[in-house]
């Protein structure tokens, strides 16, 4: 079988990466989105093996020691990482694999997959990002403050990525992402 393609999708928490991916997968169900491992507890409605692989810190540490992760980082007090084997299996099947990860993870993946397309999703403004984080209703005010502080650092690194997309209107951002991943055929 053919060799697949890796796409890294990064951006601050609350920018709409997950919603963009959901829209993209509805239009292109052949896309495989990697499932991260995390030490945080599941949020309501999250399913182990579907949304995340929920593991304890000891299991995560063993995964790191055994080089079972393509990348890993600490975010908001928890470990997150991308299990290596499922990604390599999908690539071997010739599939497009999207990694929805944070900045440090994107930097690590750049070393493993230097030809991966790296896309950074930007908010229209920090004020809008704060509004989105508050509207989610998932985080404490302290957590939101930490996420906003982290967002400023991440946004400053957006130029490290191959492409930056401002997620002001979801439909437009989705169209931009789709056009890059699935360019229309040019007439002969």
C-alpha cells in the first residue's frame, strides 16, 4: 500500500480546532484523526478510545519510556501525547492522518515527520478567544486565565507553521483548510 500523509493541526485551546476537524471529517470521512493519550479525567460524554485514551500518570510515563509516543507534552497540569503505532499503521495504509496537538507536540512531530503539513488555527482576537473559552463552560476562571496566557505564547509561534488560518467564521476557516488538504483538480 501507499504512504500516507501527516497533517498537524495546532492552535490555542478554544480556537475551534475540534469543530473544524468535525466538519472536515463530515465532508471527508476517509481522514483519520489520531487519538491522544491523556492523564486528565474524561469530560462528560467523552469515551475512552474514541475521544482520548485515558491513562494514569504511571501508564503515561511507561509509554514515554518505551517510545510509544510520537510526541508528548504537559498542558494545564496533565500529560497529553500521540500514540505512535496507530498513526504509523494508518500511514502504511496510505491514509491522511491529522494530529490535533499543541505547540510543543507540533515541534516534536516536525522532527519525526519533517514533511508533515503544519497548520496553525488563530482566533480573530484574544477577546474572542476568551469569550469562546468562557462559553464552553468547561474550565474554572483560573484555568481560563492559564489557557489565555498559554494562547499568547502559542500565537507568537504561529509563524513556525506552514499555514495559518484565522477561525473568525467557521465555514470560511473550514473551506480554507479543505482547499489546502483537498485541492481542486486543475483543468487540463
